[in-house]
C-alpha cells in the first residue's frame, strides 16, 4: 500500500483509471493516508442513470469488457430523493450545489468523471423544470453523452449543452433556425458526434427547405461545414429530429 501511495500523481491517475470503484472504496478504508490519497484522484464512471419516479440512482463501470452495476435506490432513497428533485424545483444555485454535494458523498469521491449521464423525469411538472441550471453542473459538462428522457416540454438554452458530443432530449423545443445556430457552433467547436430531440411536429422543416429522401425514406437535408457535414434527418415515425456527423463529399 505504501508503494501505491508513493507513486507519482500521473502514474497513480493512469493506474486507478483501470481499477473499479468498489476496489477504490475498499482501499479508502485501509488508512487515513490511502483515503486522502485516493480522494485526490478522479474516478471515472462509465454511466450514471437517475430516475425520479421510481427514484433510483444506478451507476455502471466497464472493465475487461464486462459491465458492473450498482443500484443505490434503497440505500439512499430517504437521503437523496428530495434533494435530487429540488434540482428541478428550484433555480437557486446553492440548492443544486448542495444536492450534488450529497451525491458526491454517497459515491465516495469529489472528483467524479461520468462518461454517460442519463436522467428520467417521470411525474415532474413542466413549471418545475429548470434544465439550464442542471446542464451547467461539472458532471454534465464533462460527460460524453447526456440523455434526458420522460421530460416535460421544455425550451432550453443552446449554450447549455453544445459542447457535449452526444445529446438526446425528449420534448425539448427547438425550431429549425435554432438548430441551424447549434450546427454552426458544432462546425466551429468540432466536438459534435450525434444529437436527437424527440417530440417534434410533422412540419418541423420550413416550407422552403431543400429536402431529399434518404436511403430510409426519411426527409433530410445536409449542411456542410469546413471539416465535416451534418445531416439533419426527420424521422416521422418517431417524431424525432436527428443530427448526424458525416464526412464531406470529395
């Protein structure tokens, strides 16, 4: 154990990226020194899923191609349910910060890194939802994928999520012109991979759009940027607008 504690920070950081969180938590109990040392290192969680009804928190890790799941619903129900719901019931930033701090305590490390962040919002009233306050949280901003499902119809600020590579929203309100603004940012920032919104109308494209039918008979349009192009697809059967990154034609 002393050998581990004496490793340079960068070496320890690389090593612990391959150690699952249950092992890390066990190591924290060895001594005060190991606890303090481990808590300075980031913990990488493959996926974090939170549901409001029924309330649960489930996080997953991947090692050697095998998923390890931990369901924390019963353990922390009384502690976190009201705190997490307050993320969407209050605009006050201190309320959000306190709720996330409690989540950090339960997960056991202040340096959480989450690759995939999913939230299901069953039975949350539309007037209680303030997503922009949630989307600026460090755990969300640093994610590679964010998915909000079962959410009430909500208008979001594009700046809240446009640096996240993969985004999915149910019932987010964006018109064609807002989507074009988002695409222009994707061209400048070059982090984009995939974007989906569910629940759009059948006439989402403007009447003067130069549409074509793609190989799956979806209405589509292609917008070209300096390094890549983005294909906007209207999947009528799913009431979805999908943005896909595609290579430029030579």
